[in-house]
């Protein structure tokens, strides 16, 4: 009984541990892992793909261990918040027989909630098959004649045979010049390998310093053992475009060439900072785009331009096409154009050297608004000052106006002069009459003086007698 009781306790503990273990390995979202081929052999190229589905963002890492080792990272997300699928593949070459294990862990965001993500997969790499010797025929113990059995001869694919090239045993030579696998030690072949596709490009993860890459190793496997391959191994890289050719020569001499293109960025120079062509559109007040043409013909090596726009244009839309994609473009002064002169600058800067720049300048002349004529009744009209004076008609009007002013001034002077002459003549005619009148007035004045003196004398006499009387 005591043994049974202890057995129950142990069983309960094991169940509890199992539940905890299960909980620890349950993920809210599972990352799928595929290994292709699922039953690889030594020398095969094995492609491992990690996929996370129905998530907003994903950040997971797959650890590859066993006969091949490496790390596969899946990082992706949708900026608009939509659910999506994100995956990453990497190809390894199985050099030895054994186990390939892939364990995935990380996190993802689903509808704003962060959840753990995991998954795993494994595959077994088998040794290459070895050819077994054909067993010798055994004698018939009964010495009885046996009926020979017909052994079917395998049918060869016409495209892989050449009946005109026979070996010593009169067997057709193989024309199979295909690769079974193709891979590189850094980056990723694009598109994924297919025996029929002969052209590939190596793509690198964002942030990988391709400029520092001096060489790349190319590996692969032929389909037919009798074919020969050249081009595998370590290949040095130069700046610019590098093409690596892998030639597969079939037994019958037919050659198939697989090409791998590797682009290594070049060190940028000042002369590389150029605009190939420039597309300019005007934007009016209704936000309509109107194609515009610069006043001068555009050239990559010409850096100053002018552009005239109407007063209803509020901005520009400028799209430069570049000679080099490793150029940072900054455009200033294209919004809120003011009447008069506006300066637009297009600055090209090297990603590697911020001091390496090229500036294109566009002087934009926007038509000015006309001035407003204001009266007691309000704004009458908008007219440009002295607009009527522009052009040949304006010059003629100015000349005529000057002549009219001179004529008026001359006539006025003549009238004033004539009036002055008449006035002077009138005054001359009045002088004799004034003299005569003045003489008469003078005589009258003398008579009055005499009378006054006589009267005074008489008054004094009378007054004297009175005094003496008193």
C-alpha cells in the first residue's frame, strides 16, 4: 500500500511538471518552418524557410544547428496596421550526414497585442548512395535449360542523350548539363534556385556592408556525375557589377552556363552627384498639377535655372531622376510661393560622406498681384500701376501728354502777359486825370487854409477885447 501511495505521489509530480513544460512551450502564434528537400543527402543544398502568418509585425530568430549551422532572422511589419505574412529563406550545403535542427523563437504583434512566437523542425541528412557491384550469375544446379528472362532496357530522355557520340561500349553519352543545387556563402540568390533558370542576383540584408565584401564563395552540385563543373569556389569582387559564371559540361560536350551577378557599390565622387533628368509640375490654388518647363534646357552639369509662373501658382512638384541610387535628395522652397522672386534648392548628398554635395538652384519668378483702386464706394478694380504706359502705345501717350502740357503752359503764359499789358495801358491813361484832380483838390485845400486863418484872427480879436474888458 505504501508503495502504491508513493507511486501516486510521483505520478502527480510528473503530471504537474508535464503541464508546466507544455505551458512553457505553447506560443500564441506559431512560426512555420520548412526544410527543402525534406530528405536531403550529403552534398545537397538545403533551403530552410521560416514564415510567420496573420500578424501586424514579426521579430523572430531561427537557430540552425546540427550538420549545418546558422541564424535566420525574420523582421517585418505593415505600417498601416494590416495583417500580413513575413518569411525569410536561407540555403545551406549539407557536407556530412546527420541531423539538421531548426528552433524558432521571438515575438509578433497581432491587432495591437504583443505575443510570443515559436516553432521548430528537423531533417535527417543521409549519406550518398554507393554503387553496389552486380552479382555474378549462379550456375543452374539441375543442369536444365532455363528460359531466359527479358530484362527491360531503361529508356533515356532524348534531351539528355546523344546517339552520335558513343563510347567503347556503344552506350549513348549523357547530355545532362544541369545543376542540382547552387548557393553562396553570403547574401541570398534571387530568384530561388531552379535548374532551368541560369541567371541570378545576390541580394543582401539591409545594413549589410557590401563595400567591405572582398570575395564570395559559390557552391553547388551537378545532377549527373559524368558532367564536369567549373566556376565553384572563392571569387574576388571588384567595385561595380561582378558576374560569376558556372559552366556545366555534359558528358557529350554540351555546355550550360549559370550566371550570378553581384553588385558592389562604388566609392562616390563629386561627379557622381548628378540629376539625370528633372520633371517639374506647377500646383495652382485648386491643387491641380500643371506640367511646367524651365526657361533653360536641363543638363546634368548645369546647376542654375529660372522659371516664370502665374500669380495663381502656390507651389511646385519636382521629381529628379538620379544617376546613382546611393544619393540623398533634399528639395527646399517649393511650397507657399510668394509674389516676386523665390529660390528653390535641390541638394544631392552622398550617403557615405555628408560633406560631398551638389546643389541645383531654380529661381522662380511669380507674377505679382495688381494694386487695388479704393474709392468712397469701396474697391472698384484691381489694376497694375501705370499699366497703360507699357508698350509702344504707352510711349506715344507719354509724348502726347507732354506736348499738351507744354501747349497749355504756353497759352497760359500768353494770357497772363496780355492781361498785364492791358493793365499797364489802363494805368497810363488814368495818370492825367489824377493829376488834374489832385491840383483842384490842392486849390480847395489852400482856400480852406486861408479861410481858417481869417477866422482865427477874428476870433482872437474878439477874445482880446473881452479880456481887457474884464
